[in-house]
């Protein structure tokens, strides 16, 4: 029997939603090749919860492999062997309270200072090295951007899950595709012009300005590289998914946003549209649309041990953990070669604050799931003299197949974290 054509679309108004990649669309030899190659593909998802969790509810009391699940982590009991809890870690010299969110994936010191200059984020470091293998080198999703370029410039984020879905899976008309190509071609001509203009200035500038021009050339080359890649992908059909686009959400529906983002992330990983994703947390200035919550999320984080405020904060944090558990469960349920998507995806979940109540940037809550590690443990480091979290970043980079021995303020790989 001949395979079903892979370009089969469901036609709607203005766009076409492609069908999922069915087994009937793939030849026997292609199926075998896809199964063999799936095991070698490694993926990475990072998520920051900017207000963290109540420490006593998140961290287990004892360490090791026989630790007792904390009140929050009991929600993840079916996945116990699929994640590692890490305590007593922080980014050295990263302070500044809420400003520390800028350093969540960079570990750049003193993000609250006036002279702060950020550095490349972990996800973008990965994307630079493996991003050419997929349509999108990386995705930056959520309320704020966690992603920073090599020059310390913030990568634009996509807040709305529906727009992320459209970018990944919806195909426009022939006229829209042609217009996109023209924009790309115009981009090339603009880059050529500005680069020529910059080079013409070199004989007339100082050494300091030449350094600035070198940084400018780097930025131009990175932009051109992205344009070339986008142009190369523009003629290829987008992947096929059997899913409806996310709907619209009220700004206060933070859990609705989170679950929709997780759905988009799962689809992006399943279709190999990207292998690197960063997701930021919520707009914590609003009153969350969650039953039992009457005060603003940020207000509740400064609870002062007020029992009524703590109860409302627990409702928010449990709903957040429940969404995370459902996401991890969905990844584990998705086959990937001879294993599942969770085994091939490192999911790094944490916060830039160890205690939002005091704006403390030490003792950060960290959960590492999937990725092919020996999980099922609580790695407990010194709560007074914290272990450097960038060591975990080095381990995760190596797990992605990247040859590196350092990242930011790391001192090596993470102690106690072993590969499966």
C-alpha cells in the first residue's frame, strides 16, 4: 500500500492545519531510520517560577534515595523515579531579589546593579550549537524572556500560546509565504548595506570604537545566519499535529496559560520543531483566577507567616505543581524511538528566589526531570554555603552532547547526579 501523502492538509479560513505525521505516511525504511535516530536526539526545557515555592512544602526533610516526599512533591509520586530534587544551591554572586530572574539561565552576577551586563543564557548556548538541526533553534515562551544572546541582549519572548502554536504549526496562503520570502530577501540586502557602511567607518574610529564595531559585526552575522536558516526552512511544510490551537485566556488565568504553554512545548518536541525551550513564569501582580485565591500572587508571597495568606499561596503553588506533573506525565506517555520523550528531554524547573517573602536568592528550589539520569533522589547541599547551581548547567550541557567543562561561575559538573 502506498503511503498517504505527507502534504495532506485540513483547510480552514486563511490557513491550513496539517495532519499529524501518521505511521501510514511513513515508509518502512523511514520508520526504522526514525526509530534508530530518535535515541540520539537530546532535548532541553527550562522553566522559571519567579516567586518559587514555600520551602517547607517543597523540600523533602531527608536526603538520598529513600527520602520522604514533601507535601508538594506528593503530587508527583507516580513520577518519583523520573526526577531529582535538589536543595542548597544558588548562583554565586547573583542577588537583587526579583532582578535575579534575568540571571536564572545565565548566572551573571549582580543583576540588580546599574552596571549589570548579562551574558549568554544556557538555552541560547545550546541553540547556537545544535539549533541548525531544527526549524527553530529555540523557543522563548512565557510572560518574560529568560533567554539572552552572546552579547547579553534579551531574546524576544512569545507570551501567547496561540501565537506560539501558529508559528509552529499553521501554514499561511501562497501569497503570505511569498511575502515572507520577500521580507527575508530584503533583510539580506539591508544587512549587506549596514555592514558595508560599518566597515567604511573603521579607518576613522578609535580602538574602543573598533571593539564596538566588532560586537556589531557579530550581531549582524548572527542575524544574517538566522535569516538564511529561516529562508531555507520557508519552503518546507510545517509538521503535522492532531491538536486544536490554544484559545484565549484572561490575564489572571495563569494556570490556563501554563497548561497551554506546556501543550505547545510537548507538540514542539514531538515534531522536532526545536530541541531547546525556555519558559518564564507568570504575571505575579494580578489576582490569579484560581478558586480560593482572593489576593494578588505577589502580595501573598509576602505572607509574613499569616495563616490565611499561606493557605491561598499554597493553592496557587499546588495548582502550579499539578500542571508541571501533568506536563511531565504527558512527555513520559509520548513514545520517542524505543523509549519516551521524557527520557530524551532534560526538564529543568526552578526559581530565581529561594524565598520570595524575603527576596532571598539562596537555597533555590530545583527539580530536574527526565533526560536519562539516575533519578529518584534528593540531592541536599549545604543550606548555608550553597553549592553552585552552574555546575548543574555544565552537566546538562554535557548531557546534550556538548563538549564543555565550564559555564558561568561553575566549578565542575554536579556532584551526585549520574547518567542512567
